[in-house]
């Protein structure tokens, strides 16, 4: 079975998640604390060097399992990882993200990405194979589009990014707030072109949501607020 969902379905699920846990976020721009949501979902979190670099950003255990933990985030000759146990319902974030303050906003997206896997993908990974965990690298979090020619896991990841963005940036709020900051008197019915002057307003939205610039920009593209450039 392929777990392929429409964008509208994912938007509706995002609204249900916010309505259940943070209804106020459907009314105004409020950053989401992914660790608070993690606790509400009954998950645990650990911060470990789960790779000798930043090739792996996070992982989630759908069943009890083991993974390698390295001495640090920079490989040194002779380093040997330990094989550690993690219980079902554990999200593991690469400690490398915490080592640099500049990664704080990226950490929000990574942690909530794992939360969304728990909400959306438990059944898929239980039937996919016997592996108790799912690993997410940087590439897994880069894009939100998908098509049926992709592998099952690629589709899962792309849709997970979309759901993650929809939860972090509720569609009605970000649309209203974006045009408010642009000082538009009415909200256009068609996508508008991205202009350089908009950059400062997108950045201010990113700061208010506690996210990096790119997730805000791509959210505006995905929602059809900004006209996507043909490249």
C-alpha cells in the first residue's frame, strides 16, 4: 500500500493537530515548541552524536532498537561508536545541531519533522520492513513536492515535510499575516510575483515563527501565495 496523500488532506491534518494541541496558533503567528508537542504525543527525546558528522539529523524509533552513538560530531582517527539501546517512542536529535546556536531554528524543523513521522507514518513503517527506526538526513528535509515515480520512502519524506510546514505555519494565518505586512488592502486571488522588497517581511515572519527564511519562502510558494519561478 502506498501512503500518498493530497496536499489538501495534509493541510486539514495540520489544522486538526493545531486545533487539538495549540488552537491559538490558528488565529495568530505563534512559534511552535516541537519539544512540547513531542511530550504531548507521549514521546521521549535524546540528543546524541548519531553520526560522526551532520549526515544524519534525526531519527525516530517506532519499536525498541539500537543505534550507533559517536564520541563527537567530528570524526577523529580511531573513534569507535557505541551501540546504544533506544526504546519505542524515542526521537533522537543529532547533538551537532545543538553545538551551534545558529542551528536553533533548524532544530525546530528537524524535531517537528520527527513528530510528524510519529503522527502520520507509524503504520507505513510497521508494514514496510522489520526495521524499528527511521533515519532522516538533510536531503530528506529539503523538498515538499512529490510524485508517484519516487520511492515509497521518498514520498513519505516529501509529504512529511509538507505536513511539518503546514503545522508550523498554518495556511490561513501565514497568508493573512504576509499580506498584512506587505500592506495590501485585500488579499489577491492569484499568486503574486516575488519581489526583492518582500525579503524583509519574509524574514520578519521567519523570526516570529522561530524558523529560518527558506521554510517561510517555500511555504508561500506551496500555498500559491507567491508565483513559483519556472527553472
